[in-house]
C-alpha cells in the first residue's frame, strides 16, 4: 500500500459540549484501497497498510470502542500478528497516537507521529511524501468553536484530508509508476450525535488513473448535495418527521 493519514481534532458543539472528530485518508497505486486500509468510529481512526492485514484495522477500532487506548490496542494486535514485520499500522484516539512500521516493509517506508495526527507510507519515492502530507494537514488544522459547518469545521476535515493527500502525491507518492490504476478514500467520524450526517465524510474512488482529482470532485459534489438536502429537509430530520418534508 502507499500512504495515509489519521487525525484527531477537538471542537465545541452548539450546546457548548466538547466533542471530537476523527479522520483517515489514504491513496495507493492499486484498486479499492477503501476496502482495506481506513477504519474509524466515534472513538478513533486507524490505518493498516504495507502487507495489509484488514483484521488489524477492524479489531483496532473495536478495541477502541471497548475502552482501550490506541497504543495499547494496536500494540496488542501487532504482538499477536506473525507478519508484524511487514505491516504498517497507525492511528489516533481521544487521548493519544500510535505509529508502527515493520522493518520488512518495502522502501521507501516510514512514518511520522505528531501530537494529534499520524502519517505513514511505504513503496514511496521518498520521505518528502510523508513530510508534505503531514505539513499540509498541520498548516490547515483547526480545533475551534462551532462555526459554519456546525461542528466548527469552516473548511471540513474531509476537504483538508484531500489536500494533504494531494500534497504527498505531488511530491511523488507511490513510486510504482508502472501501475496506472489507483484509488483513494477518506472517512470522517465524530463523537457528536447528529440527526443528519454529512454525506461527504465517507468517500471512495475505487479505480482511476487520477484518484486524488476524482476524490476531490466527488467530495465537492457530495458537499453540494449535502448542503442542498440539509436546506430542504434538515428541519424534518431534526424533528424525525419526514411527513413534514412532503409539504415543502
């Protein structure tokens, strides 16, 4: 697999309650990476890659839901994995971060673990891919009060994750240029209960020669659709009464 980013952001909801949003995004020079790598729930986000073991992602977020800290959860999974030396595994929860790159991953490989986010990649053109992804996200990151997008995300996290992937891709990304079919995916979750979740928070481009561009186009259309639907039906969703929407 290629490179991915997992992030945690804290914000205050309209009722003044502290909330968190989690995000994970990935791209690779293979099809359908969204089925293999990114995992998230209201407790955190995890990415599993290199010689992929999907169970590490699936069980990782299950462990977070059970109350384990991300470092304990992912450490335990790797300790029980005979192929750990060939894995990359990283993620975030409400309190911490974790990043691991096995010493049998294919070069260039490596990761960055920052206070609120992690980035990892393998089979890359170089370390600049990881650095560009991390620095682009860090420069656009925000923990803030509730704002235009209700959870304070004036520029939605999904959009900022795409920007981070685009920066890494511009630095060379996955070095396997002979593989023309590529894919990309993103997933954003929140601790806040919402009547109508943004449709642009769970997106995939399964097979394309231009996955980042396609993911951005898909995001823009999904956001446009979400905003139009929220304007027309938002009150009905809040009231859990779709009969009211029939009169509009």
